[in-house]
């Protein structure tokens, strides 16, 4: 983890109204891995007191040690809107990379990733990194990517260009499968083997994905998009309830920023989150 000043290279509005922000990052910042996140803020007088957490969409290090980081941000609140208003050459404060990589102890085949909205970010990072490294999982993995309408499937073309298999889903049927991502997952698991299901998106979506995976007897892990205050286990603001046999009430709490953000679905106590 490092705290550094990142200089904006480009700010591109993509499908769905999200902003694709690319920053030059000092070489002193450790290289990020898929599934990690960073806390971002600006010096703007109206920026909230606390930085905001965002999944890292991409991270590339040049031969000369230079680095660029990418983030996919939807301007929904004051903090995210101020970040999305940055112009090339302006600066943001970056604390990270934080959290654990999702590319840890993954099986060598039969991986399904389920993304909702801008929850596609960690999976796009993962697939693109695999593709650059020649990992065959870049082509064999399936990404089920859903949103309410086709125009909210941010970076769907980039995901397809990364080489993985993609199944799009929309609630209104404007692209791909008509229905929710967990319904598409149920259909896939009824016909195809899978060793692991990963998910990232709204909590109700991830809970449903976990239920479907459990029904099919497939392990599942959820990458949580939990509200955070600091990102490095000081504020305890990102506590999530997980099953614990040694506790009288059957659960305890772990921090999404320190133990996560990836959790085994069978440990998460969704009704307490």
C-alpha cells in the first residue's frame, strides 16, 4: 500500500454514463492485482471528508517503471461526481492498492464470473491480465455480464475483445439473455460443469448468485463493494458478518478491506450485511 498523487491522463465517458479514468501513478506505488481497490479523493474544497473506494479496472507498468491505473466510476454522489469532473493534467490522491487479489488459488478451468453493472471491473482486469500473459483461462472462462438495459453494459465490447466467452443479460431484453444474471447462471450450470463461480455487483445479485451456485453444488466467491472509510483496517467501517461456529450467535465480523474483498459465499451472512 502507498499514498501517492496520481495525475489524470484521460477521462472518457463510456456506455451507461460511467467514466473511464486513466491516471499516471508514481513508480513507488506497488503494482496492483485484479480484485484490489484504491481509495481516491481530490483536493476540491467540496470533496467529502473521506476518500471513496473503487475497484481497479486495469494496471500497467512500462519497461521504464512508469505506471497507469484505470478506474470505472459512475458519478452517483458528490465524491464520485467530483472525481468524474477531473480534467487531464489534474490530480487525485490515491491510497492503494488495497485488499487481496482474486487471482489466488483459482482453478485452472471451468471458471464462471458473474458481473452486475460496474462490478465488471475486477473481472475485466483479470481477463486482460491473463490474456497478456498467455494464460489459457483468458479464453476458457465465461463472464456473465448483466444490467437493466443494454446501454448500461459499460465496457462490454472491451470484455469481448479480451478473448473470454461472454453472455450478456438485460432485464428488458435489449441485449442478450432476457432476465437476471443469476437466472442465466442457473441455465449455464444446468448444462455445463464449473469449478468456481465469482461474482461482483449489487449485494442482492451476489446473494442470488450464491444461492444458485449452492443449488448446483459449485463453490462461489463474492467480491464485495462495501462502503469504506479508510480502506486499511483502521476505521472498522467495512465490517461484514461471516459464519463462525465458535461464536454463540453463529457469526462474527471481518473487514472487507483487510480479509476481502473476496469472501466465500457460504460464509457470508447476507441478512446481517
